[in-house]
C-alpha cells in the first residue's frame, strides 16, 4: 500500500514537527548512522520482511486475536469494546514485535551482543528471549527499584541467559536504566547493538520502533472491519514511552473519523508530583537523545515520575506522540493508579482476562470514553500485555494473599 | 552539514591560551570540575586554586540529572551538588566569582536540556556577562545545534563540539569547522573516568583532526597523571583532566586538588623547543 507524502503516516524522522532529532554524544553518531542505513536497506529487502513475517507467524503467534468484551463494556456506557490481544504474544506483550525486528537487524549488521533497558521487564524479557533464539550475548539494564517490584521478570531474563544489571544511579528506574545502557553503548558500540524498547530516543529509534510495532494497528484495522463492517470510532492505548500506542495508532492516522486516545499514568493524581503524565503536565525538552515532551523542573532537570505500573513510570515520551498531540490528531489523558487497578480487576472478573497494569490504564480510560461516545460507538483497545508479572503488586493492592503465605 | 567558515574576526581567549602554550614549547592543561561540589563556595575556591596552580583553561560542569557521558566519579559529585540544591543561577554566579579572581578562560560544560530550558539566547547572554568564554556540549552535535551556533556567534562565545574515534572524516571536518576555542577529541570510546592507558586511538584521532584542518585539538577522557598529560601533548594541543581532579577534591579537599593540578601542569611544559 503506497503512502501519499502528505499522509500523517509518511513521517520517517529524524523530526516529527518540532520533535525528535539526535541529541547524543558524537561517539554514538556513527552507530546511529549505521543502524539507519541498515534499516533503510532492510525495509526494502523482501527477504528481511519474509523472515520477520515467518518469525511472527511461527514464534510470536501473529496475527494476534481481537476479542470483543461485552460484559466489561457494560460498565463503559454500553459502547462496543474490542481488545487487540497483544497479551497473547509470546513473552506476554507487544514488546516482542519490535525486538524481533531489531535483533534481525543486529544479525544483518553482524554484531554479536545486544543490550537493552527495561522498566516493567517486558522489553528486557523480550530482548533476552530473542537473544537466546539467535545466540547473542545479552545484557539488560534495569533500575534497582524495578528489579524489586518486578522480581519475577528478573528471574525470567536470567533463565533465558541474559545478564541483568541492577542500576543504582539517579532515581533507579527506567530513565536511569536508559542512561546506563547508553553509557554501555558508547563504550562497546563496535560489538554491540542497542535494542531500544520504545518509540523514544535518538533517530532512527522512534521511526524504526514504530515501524516494527505498526503491525498491531494494521492487523486490528482489518479485523475490526471484518467483525463490525466499519472502522472504530476510537482507538485507545496506554502511553509510557509510547510504543504500543504508536503501534496501534499508526494504521489509523489517515482515518479522520477515528479518534486516537493515549492514556498516561496519572499516578496518585496530576495535581501533585507523583505521576508520569508527560504529555498532560510536561514541557518540551531534550531527554535520552530526542526533543519531546518531558517532566522537568525550571532548570531542565528531569523530574522523577511515579506510577504503580513500572512500564509507564517514565518522565519522557516518544517524539511522534508529542507531535500528534501538538497538531491535535491524538488526545492524551491521565488515568490514576486507582482507576487502572479497578479496571484491571473489572476485566479479570467480567471477561476472564487479566491485563498488565500498563494496559489497565487504557482500559480505565476506555470505560470513561465509552460513556461519552455512547452505546452505538465502537472502541478498539490495545491490550498491550498480560498481568502475570503484576500478580505480586495486585495481590498486595487488593489484599489477595493469605497471611503468612510465602509469595514469590 | 555546512562547510561554510563562520569563524568570526574576534580572537577566542581559549584558542589564544592554547596557541601561547604551544609557542612556549608545551601544551594546554584543561581542568574539569563540577560546579556545586562539594558546595558552591568550595567549587569556586577549587577552580581558583587549580587556575593558580598551572591549569590553563577551566572546564566547569553544570550538574545535570541525566549525564550520559559521565562515569561514576563525576556522577557521584554532580548527584551531590544537585542534592545540595544547585540551581542554574548558581552556575552563572560561580563563573562570575571565578573570572573576577583569575584571568584563566572559563568554559562551561553542560548537557543541552538545561540550556534549552533557560533559553539559548538568554543563556549565552548571561554566560558572556559572567565572563564565561563558551560552552562544551557533550550531547549536542552540530547537526542539531543551529540555535546555539547563532547565539554563540551573536554573543561572541566559544563552542566546543566533540570528535570521536568513530566519527567519519566528514564529521571531523564538521566538528572542526563548527567548533571555536578547540575541538574536544574523545580519546576512547567510552565515558569519563581515569584509565591506566590513554588509548592509542587518541593519537590517530588527533592526526585525522589535523587533516581536517584543526589547529587546536584537545584530548580528554581517561587522562589522570602528569605522564599521560605529557604523552598526549606530544601530539595534541591540550590535555583535559576531569575525574582525577574530582577524586582528589573528594578525597583530600582543595589543597589536594591544587597539588595534583601543579603536578599535572609539570607534564604540560617543556615538551619541545619553544618557537
């Protein structure tokens, strides 16, 4: 399918409007140039596309299903709610879509070592998985705070053969894991490819990661057409860095009748400082190699974010989201920890699907949106991940654990 | 990229200092210290002390929350400075206090977001007003630096861009053309911190920078001893020392860091015949 140059889908970076670019040490420019060049070649190489498609079919489990959830939707104004089931992918989230693409690219470049940052651990697990599959050395950087609240994913990564580095600098969360991964990359760039996990970072990552994730929306657009005979009124997703949201939004960017809604982590409420609502409360700035929106103080020091969900606990966001917000094509709204946890429990009890806490933000936002759009509307939600990794958090939050029981 | 030579008529004090050291048969010693560490006052006193003990050019770092080029020693210092309440305005105050006491040129090393938030033009004006000579920008490459190229031109400030062993010849030409003061040759692929050997990549990089037209290539990353300073200055115009000074300050206070500066400076003199 050819894309017209004035299409919103035609953006290839380095800039999306005023956002994007490369704000990196000179030492990394050669590697970013190499990655860009190799990716441009891979994009037009039918053999690359064929290998990735076959991996997605036989390994990831694509295409992922869509599931309509009427019992859940009854709590959302009666709108028809349809879930895109990225939670059913191998490794449990959408992250594998991007990782397999980038690891195939690593193979093309001829590097034998991959590094990655991870927050919730989903991107780290996906990278460790792909590294095991392709026999690559793998080091995952994870903030110490996150290694504690996502201990199960640390064990998964180690079982897969990856080294997990617990990052003790700064706020000891995702942003600091990215800093340390960048420091590793600056030092070992000759042998190492950085498998970046989201649509942020320096060019080419925002465009490339989006391209590897856009399969979500391309599948879902057709699936919803097949199921309902029309396009949805709205497409929703949670937004941390924003890869699952860009993945499902992209196919709909040129469908003006389809509203696009990203739900950010409102944490304990956006009145205070304990949230990660970057697009709602942030200002333009440079973080991790790109100009985008970010949470920062007056001096441009990054402000620590907060979310009950490690995957959304990030003070930046991808530049394409900042651009879509600036032109009004997509709307970004905060969802609090409490609202997300209520939605997590509601989907579990009404539909037998336990979502990741990240994805539960999209679910909570969708219920409110459904009440506004009404019973004739159709809303497509990206269910970006499953909740297995969050059982310790949910168990404590809802007091589900027997006293004295040894959990995890 | 553009190859247009936009170097202006005025003489950079940094470049003049480098030229003078070369003419005297040595090279320039550039000393890095983070502002606000261990306290703002002590960082000012330390900068003055190393300037009075043989450091030719001061590189003063603005503490930043996400310093991707910095190793553990400098990170620990800047984390402490921020925890102590360091604000950007203190940076300008410190530069003014230092330049009032010594005539050593002062470059400020800063990541890009603080400049962006302060306002690029306002930052340039306030730095010039404080007596600062310019900026070293570790995460700003000339490709994305138009606002800084314009502001530094207008305010008459130096701008030091980095060159790396991995940079293409084209990019080295760009770094040389767009930099003023000197070009910061990154000695090794990596981050700040003392190393037992200065990478042989540094010598190759400086040779390539010469071929790209540089007359002031200064080498940084990993230099911590007088012997390393001497070795680097056999082929480069300046040697940049950072983590070693910060460690001396953290361990032994102002007296210790002043002593180290004097030792390092002894490595920077009488390397070849004066001209």
